[in-house]
């Protein structure tokens, strides 16, 4: 009997995290392997996303995942990924097969979250995916857009302090 082969090379994003009054939308590319296994945004222990959010928003470091998501929403930060699904062996964004990317419904999200004033891309890969799949929106000046240094541990050319300094821009919108 033939068994179906389940590929771990396919990645699928999680539902967005947001309340109706979100002001900042943080977009990643698509969850990495550690996040997919734990079904949590930015689950890799060396990913700087949560420590950065804790610093910017003044959150206690001991919050569990559910409380971190709630805190983001209370601070009017929404979280999602540009890609809904794609073929990507491993976790590196450079391994995303561009021909297989199915984007998330970001235009619909923005139509339902009219208070979003800033789209903050978590790294160059998210920004490039967005520009490729949403060219009109990428060229629009109705919502500010900023590409921030990736919080991924694979992006080690900047220190935590340098990443945190760059990410401070979102505080102006909260």
C-alpha cells in the first residue's frame, strides 16, 4: 500500500493577530520551522521579535505566548505574514520558492482595519514579497511602510541593540 508523503518543505502562515483598532501591521514573510512546530509566531528562542516588542511596549518578559498576543492587540499592533503558503525547505527566507507563494489577503485585512497607519516589514524578504504580490499597495502612500531589520537569528549582522533602535519607529504610531 502506498502512503502519502507529507512534506515538511511546505510552510503555511497562521491567522492574523489583530483587533479592529490596529494602527501598526507587522508583516513577516512566513513562519520558520520552529514557529511551525510550536504553532507560534516567532517561536525560535533566538528570534529577537518578542524581546523587541517587550522593550518597545514595556511588557514583562515572563508573559506566555497567549498573553504576548493579547498585549500586542491591546497596544494596537497587528501581526501577520505576507505569504499564506509556499514551498520552502528549512527556515531561511532565501529558500522560499517564489513560484509557489500564495499571498495572504492583506488588502482585505486593511479594508477591515482602516486605522492601520504603518506596515512594518520584519526584514527584506517580507518587503520584497509584499512588493511582488501587492505592487499597487506597495506604491501607495496612503499607509506608511518601513522595512525593518529581520529579527531572525539568521540575520546576525546587527546586534540586538541596533535592531531595537530601528524597530523603535513603530512606537510613534501607537
